[in-house]
C-alpha cells in the first residue's frame, strides 16, 4: 500500500470517528482535509488551502442563490403559507377516506415548491397537520409517517437546496436540475397518496362531505404560493433569469406578499433573517469542509482509484450503478442528506461520468436516495424532527408509519432508473 493510499484510508477512518463523536460534518471534513493534505504535501501548502478555500466558497457567485432560497423558505414559513396549503388540500381532498392524510401530502408538495428544505417542510407540517389528524382520529403512526414522507418532497420539488449543492460540487446546471425534479416530484406525491390509500387503508377515518363552494373559495388562499412558484421556476425555465436572480426575486417577493397580507411584521422579518443566516452559515461551513476534503481526495487520487476498482469489477454500467445506489441507501440510513451529498458525490461522480450516465439524471437519482435516507432508521432525520416537536410520539411509532413509504420510494427509484425520461424530458425542453 502506497503512502497516498494509507493516508487516504486513515483519513476516512479519522473522519468517521469524528462524526461518531458528533463533530459537525463540515468541521470533520475540513480537519481531515487539512491534516491529510499536510501529511502528503507539508504544513505550509495545507495552511494556504485553509486561508483560500473559505474565501472561494463564500464569494462564489454560483452559491449566492443558497441563502436567498433559505430566506424565501423562512419568509414563507413565518407568513403562514403552510396553513393555507393544508386548508386548501383539505377542502379538495377531505371528502376521500383518509382525506386529511392526502391533504397533508399535497400541502407538503406545495410548501416544498417555495421552501427547498425537507427538514423545514417536515417541521412545519408537524405543527400544522398533526393536531388536525389527531383530532380526526388518525393513529399516530399513520399521521407521523405521512408527515415524515411528505416532508422529503422538500429536497426534490424545486427549488431544492440539496440540488444546488449537488450542482455546485459537480458543475451541473442548477436550472436543469430544478426542471428535472418537477415530474419526479409529482410522481412522488401521487405515489405517496397511493401508499396512504393502500397501506394505511384500515386505519383511515372517513372523509367529510365535499363542498364545492368551500373548495373553490380555498383557492384564493394559495394564490401567493402559485405566484411564487411560477415567478421563480417559470423564469428559470424560460431562460429569462438565472437561478441566482430568480432566488433573489423569490425571497424579496415572498417578503412583500407577507407584508402586504399583514402576515409579516418587523419582528417576524428579523426572525426570518436570523433563521436564514444561521442555516446558511451551517451550510457554508459544510461546503468549506467539503472543498478542503476534496483537495485531500484529489492529492490521494481516491476518486480515480475507486473508478478503476468499480469498473474492474465488470458489473456493467447498471450493475455498478446498483452497487453505488445500495451504498447510498446504507449511508443515507446513517447520516443526514447534506453530509451524504458532500461526502459521497466527489468520490462517486467520476465513476458516474465514466459510465456515461447523464449528470442531471443522476442528480435526481441521488436526491431520491437522500429522500430514502431521511425516513430510514436508524437516523431518518425527518423522524427525529417530528419527534422533537411531538415529544409524546415514540420513534418506534414513527418508524412503523414510514415503512410503506420506504417501499414506495424504492419503487420510484427503480422507475427513474428504468425510465430516465421522467427526469430528463423537461430539461430537454428548456430554452
């Protein structure tokens, strides 16, 4: 074993040890990257990386859309748009058996279109939908399972912060990634609703009577969400604005709508700004750590060696892809989605390119794998988010509720692999 291979192996072991000790992923990756680079090239070149890499990440124009989308989601949350989406979903779907569960999934999908974060979607819908479903007689495992699964739509339906990070790490067009997530997002929403009706059928209470006047009246409450989605995603699709410009407009428009409707006062605006700042700082710390770790990977040639190893197994393109996805599934059950993205993408992406797969399509596949990880034990971050809010609901209860949705995600992942056009059709029609 060469010095580079030994250093790489020790570096990965050290990083996983740090993560096990609950050191934040960005700090762990940064420490391993700097010290690993120093072990091979010397301390001064490593210190030079430590001084230049943070500046490069923070000043990268392609990443400026991240805090804007985070701020847009904070404004949307604090202006109560999630409640309006839930009421509208209930007005149209509440007459079906299990209508509140279906309304929750539809509200998750709508909120994902203006939020971009699964954790925020799950947390918001727990506060909005869980009391309503409990009041209607839903079992806790059903209601929390629905919220946990529906929350994962936040990283698939654009705008998605995870897709932005993937695009940054792989130099893939973010606008195309956003378009690629729309049809799979619709497919996920429909499959989640079908899962509710099939897997939880015996536990679903009957719906209410349908009121056509109430249903159409409820549409007046969600015009802001529709307008924001069209304003942000529409201008990207038509080529009128870049994703960064669209994110800035979306954040500002969300604030204006909240103020005009009397939902955002000075206090809530300041709270939104502070919330967005904290989230952005955490994310930038992770990206800085990922860049430092990337230099370490480059100097040890770990991605190239992994590519040679996997190709040498002679499993074929789809056999190798299946092996990578299986690894992502295992990793997703042990770490959160952002950690998985920044850690694994620099390593496996060269393999994906060598096999000739489309980077936009793989981005959607990767996000779908992240969705699986967010509701898969033992980590399943969405389940912990729900448990932190609804403290009287045991984690085992939530685990039982998400089981059928994990199966639905696996089926959807297979469909996306077999039929890439589901993800690639819209990007191919962009101007």
